[in-house]
């Protein structure tokens, strides 16, 4: 009996030991699986983080490069730092600033006109600000004929300048032109107003009398033509412009248009649009001493001619919005003269299309386009 009980106890102990060992083994296996699973999760997370870093780095790096390039362009265009922009090489008139300050251009297509806090500087600034605030909505058809105003800003005019100077930041209408042709035409028989001081009125009146302003209602102030044979830009400067009369003005503009009747017709259409707009919706200012810029790129025979009105430093309030007869009469006179030039071009191209008498002007004149102008070529 005792032997049987002892044997039964040994068997139970063996079974208990086996169950315990199996349980321990199972727990160990589960722990091992948990550890393996945890290690797998960690490794997976590490791999995911590594992949994320790689993806992030490959997507962010170009973005940072783009941001740096953008900041660089903004620095150039906003003139952060002492950046000195080059002088406006294609400006053909208007460098009569009392401090002999030159206009500037940047690589982003902007033109910087010198200004100050005097009557003239503040008058032009006010004109552009009023246009942006109100008039562009009232006379939207006039927008294509005004220089695009950006802001009033300051620039250093030399690297050793003591302080930056004020400029009006405008769109450069010739920035995208390969072979620019530009003419500045001051419109109006009179470029002064009774409200201007006596000394200024006398100065402007003398200038009007000494040029074609009083005789034909406008005057050419300067011109730039691209000479294809020499591949250079030819400047017809102020000295040349002041010596012009009716006949040489006509011949000079004929040279400017390059005997292209399509180009001339394009300009005539735009001048008539300006006239119609000013007659139907007079501006709240009189355009005194303002100019019309004609610009085109001769590298493209079918390029559009840009017609832009500039220079508003002598504008005077026209609160009753009367028709600006001084400016309009000069504009009409210019339109008539350009029509005669177009007729001349058509006669040259096809002598049977018009009689030479219809042009109303002789082709003879003292202006010789083959004679060097009194300015240097670039």
C-alpha cells in the first residue's frame, strides 16, 4: 500500500513538473514573441522614420532652393542692401532733374524715375495714387495708355552714397524688347499753367517758343532707333530735338517708324482711342508737360507698338473735369502728322495708291537720316 502511494505521488510530481515546465516554456515563448514583435515594431519605426527623413529631405531641399532663389530675386527687386541699379540706357528724354539724378532700371522689368518732396515730385505721386485708388475704375479704357505705377521707393545712387534717394517705381515698357525703338513726344502748345510760379512759367514758355510746341502743338524731346546694319542703338538727343522744325520733325518720325505702314496704322488707332477717352471722360487734371512714349521692338516686324502717357509732375487739378483742349489739340495735331507719314509710306510702297500731293507735305527737308546725329551710338 505504501509502495503504491509512493509511486502515485512520484507520478503526480512528474506530471506537475511537466505542466510547470510546459507553462514556463509557453511563457518564455510568448515573451520571446513579444520581444521579437517589439523589436520588429522598433525596427519598422526606425525604417519608417528613415524613409520619412529621406522623403522629407528630398522634397524640402528643392523647396528651400526655390525659396532662396525667390528671396534673392526679391532682394534684387526690392533693393535690400546697398545695390546700385544701372542707369536707364533707353531713356531718351526727361533727365532734367535739378540734381542731375538719372533714372534707373532693374533686372525685374522696373523703371525708377527720380523724384523728391517738392511740388513736382508730390504732384506726380499724387496723380498715380489717385489713379490707383479711383480713376482706373472710372476710366478703365485709359489703363493701357498709362505707365504702370508700383510704389514710391528709395535707392542708393552709388555704393558710397550717404543715404538712399526717392524714386517712383514704374513698369519698364522696353524691358522685354531686343531691338528697342523709342520716341518721347511732349504734347500741348503750352507746358505751363497760370498757377505755377512766375519764374517757372517764364522758363517753360521760353522752351515752348524755342521748339515746335507753339507752332504745331507738340515737340519731339528725344529718340532712339535701332540700326540693323551696324547692330547698334542710335540716340537722337535733346540738342538734335530742340533744333527740329515741322519738316524735320516729320522726316524724323518717318525714320522712327521704319516705313512700316502696319506699325503706323497701329499707332494711329491707339492715339484715336486716347482722344476718344479724353473727350468722353475728361481727367480730373490737366496734362501739362506730359509726354507720349511710342515704343516698339524692330526685331519683330509685327510687334505691337506701345503708346504710353508719362510725366505728370506739372499736372494741375481739373475739378470741373473740363475737356483738356491744350493736350487734345496737340494730340490731334500729332495724329494728323502721323497720318501724312503713313500716306507717304504707302506712296513709296505703291505709287499708284495715292497722289504725292495728298500727303500735304514736301518730302524735301534739312533732316538727313544718313547724317550722324549729335549724340553717340551705343
